């Protein structure tokens, strides 16, 4: 065990006085002169002990000094301590001072530390455990490892190695120290790969400490490795292997390393998937496919490979659900298929809880501290960021590319982006918090369908979404909840409810007119008049433009929909009212017009009895082609595939904003 010694002994009484004066001016919350004095004395005592002989016990005593501090006060105290020991001779002590910031104790971490202390207090305690703990936190040398195999998965270059002292297994990923070495590569594809390796390596190093802060034991221990002389133009990132862990893809039985099998029942046993995705959202991970997640001990999801972090950020809730759903729904990945099969869960309540917890564990000061520390390590190891090609986006569209010129650019680029995203995720968490309180939704919605529903919905504002879909929030209607919680968008909720109710109020007399028409006189012309009136109403509400209405009325499918509606109305089913029949057909029509919220509105107003009869009729007459054709085309999920090439091209040519009636 290395002992920290300094030229000047730290005198407890002097240090306590100095700390008291500084902390009294720091503006700590909920503190008195007595508590500040007590803290100053405790810190002086523990730091004096650490400076003479660093041990796990002394570190625990130091950590306990901050057990009752919130993150804001902790930052202020640590800044005072670092300013107090600003001289070069206290460099190692300053690293220790920062430990509470990077290893903030949580319930789980306390349990792990208590186990370590119980081992230390036993007669058989081995000092190598502490040494290994410290080695995992520091830069190491390539000579301390010996290669055992080649890197199998992923795109970055490197090899598998064992640490000589512990025989622990690590993955060492290599990257070039400077851009000149990259530019010297003649093959364009290899040169591009080397550029990507540099970017991925520094992003992995920068985010590794942040992931450990958010996930604790669910992210690997990763640090910098300096090269042997023969590899002097390289650096390495070492990543410690998890014990008893397999790739999520392998766990599901898939032979494709980035894909999971949707029908794998063991996916139902997983714990922590939502937590991993929340951490990816906070730190901008763009690549959380099943080959970058692992399952430890048969149930706990853990994250590996952070090279594509700090790239995919989110400006708002809409960009978050869209980009996440695009990844989940990718046929090469399979998350959404597994969710639809009921095997994988992306529970909104668990995701929201994890997101909110993590937003209290990471803040702007910590981001600055980590980036500064890792940039310093890279600089001392000889890394030159000039020419680094970084990229980032805050939506689900095009990446913005930036060429780094120096360390000032390097630190500012990563600090600013992560801090901006942190602010955005705090606002996003306010939205997910409301969605997690939806009380009359299905288990399928809560366990993952919420992501798809919001991604494809025109409405992203959660309370208005709830209002449009008759969803209760904490047992109250959306409007009642908005008023009782003084919700900022309450006026919009009232307006939305009035708009939807207004549509039905306008259309109800038209439906009544159809209902009063004898069946023998119910012609295609009368049904067309009804739908023309619907289109006029939608145009007045600005759901459709005048040109779009004209295009729709000229489409072949519009005429077919009128024919199908007429046939459906004339079906002799006395237990289904004309109003419910027309609500059903209006839902179909709105869905074809890409107005899903209106479709849902009309569907929700069909009586359960009528809806059950319609669904049962589908089953009962499934072998009757005539009835089947009528009923299937009456479904709100029906989208015609029988349109002509002419009608498609004509619709597209006539309007740049056509609503996809033929899609």
C-alpha cells in the first residue's frame, strides 16, 4: 500500500480554522456555525490521517463526513478543500478529495463497501484487494498485461488481455495518439476506421466515470493504458470484464450479436433494462443494441462499450421517443418485437424512476470535473486532440460534425453537449413523470407500448394526449388533473377537449340524418354527402387544407370507402346502433387520413357492447368471403392496398402535403 507523505504536516487545528472560515462563506444549505465547525474538525482529522497513511478505513471516515450532504453542498465543500490544497505537493491528496464526487455512496454501494470492510477486519484480509481497487481507478502500463486473445465483437481495434498482478481479464482497445499517425494510413477505409477508433476511445474514457456514477456495478471499470516502446504512437482503453455475464443477444438465444429473439421467454426475467436505457439517454449513447448490453447472473442487465456515447442527445421529449423507437423498432435489433411479444419490458414507471434518480446523481459540476480529469490524463499520456473528428445530434436526423483543434475545443465540446442534454433530460423527465401516472391504460401500454404510441402520435404533450385518448391521470380526467395540479398547459387541454367534442357535435346531426333515412333510400350519394361534410369540418379545423380535401375527394379509395360504409350500415345488426356504426367508420376514415388521435376518439366512444359484437362478427364470419370483405374494410386498422398507380401519382402530383389516404 502506497503511503501519501508531504513535506508539510497538516496541522488539525490550523486546517479546521481555515476550513471553518471558508465553509462559512460557501453558503451551505441548512447549516449552522456549530455544524460547520464540527465538519471542519472532522475533515481536518480524516485528511491528516489520510496524508500520513492512506487506508480503506481512513477513506471510509472521510466519506462519512459527507453522508448528510446533498450534491449541491458536497460540490461546495470539495471546492473549498481543493482550493485549500492547491499546491503541487498535494496533487494525490486532491485526487482523493474528489472521490466522494465520483463514488457517491448509495444503498447498494454501501452494502458492497460494508462487505469490503468486513473482509478487512478479518484476520485473513489481503492488502491486494485494496491495491486492486486503486489500480482499477488509475492509469496503467501496457507491460502490466499479457495478451490472451483477439477482440471478437464490435468495430474498434484491440485485444483481450489478463492483468499480470491479478489475472483479471480486460479488453484493451487501441487508438492513435495524434491525427498525423491516422493520416499516414494509405487505405481510405482503414484510415476512416482509425479516425473512428480515436473518437470512440476518448468518448469511452470520458463517459466511463459518468456511467459508473449512474449505474455503479452495472458499467465496467475502464481507464487509460500507456503503451510499450514498440507501440509508442498508440494509447489503449482497458475495460474490465464482468464476471458471469453474457451478451443480451446470446442470452436470448440469438446467433446474431446485435439482435435478440423476440420469442425468448427468459427475457421476462431481466432486471434493469429501463435503467440502462435511461443512462444512455442522459449520456447520449447512440449504440445500445443487444451486443452492447450484457446479462449478469442470469437477470441483471449491464452496459458495455461506451464508444458511441456523447453523440445521440435529445432536445425534447419528441426527439427522445422518436430516436429511441427507431432503435427499438429496427429489424436488426428486435427490442420492439420482443416488447410486442410480451417478453421484454420497457416499463414507463421504472424508466421514469431511473431517469429521475440519475438526474440527481449527475450535475454540471461533476461533468466538468470528469472531463477535466480525463483530459488531463490524456494530455499527460501524449494524446493530441487536434484533428479529432467528433459528431453529435440532438434529434433523430443528421449528425453535426466538428473538427477539434486543441484541448480547449476538446473539453468545451464534450462539456457543453452533455450539460445541454442534462438540462433537456430534466424537462423530458417532467413529461415521463406524467405518463407514468396514466392510470387507466393497459399493462401493455405501461410495459413498453407507450414508446411506440407517443413516437407515432401527432400529440407529444402528455396531458393533451391523455385528454384526446380519454386516459385518466392518477384517477382523474386529464382536465381535472391539469386544474388540480395547476398544470402549465391547462388552457391547451381545455381547448383540445372542446375541439374534439366540437367535431362530434358537428357531425352528430349528420349521423342522425342518416339514421332517419330508410334503408331503401340510403344511397351512395347520401353517404358521400356525409363524408364531404366531414372533410369540410376537418378543413375548417385546419386538419386538412383545401387542396388536400380536393385530392381526397378525387381519389379512388375515397369512393371505395363510401361504398364500404354504405354496405356496413346496411348490415342487419339491430344491436349495433347507427351512431356506433358511423363512429366505427369515422375512426377508419380518420386513420386513413393520418389523424390517429381523432380515430382513437371515435373508437373510444363506441359502446363496449357494440364493439364486442363487431369483433365477434369478424370471427364468426371469417369463412364467409363476402361478409369478411365488408367487415375487414370496416376496421379502423384497414389501409387499402388496391389503389391504382394512377391514383397514387395523381394525388402526389396534386399536393405536396397529401395526407396519405392511399397509404
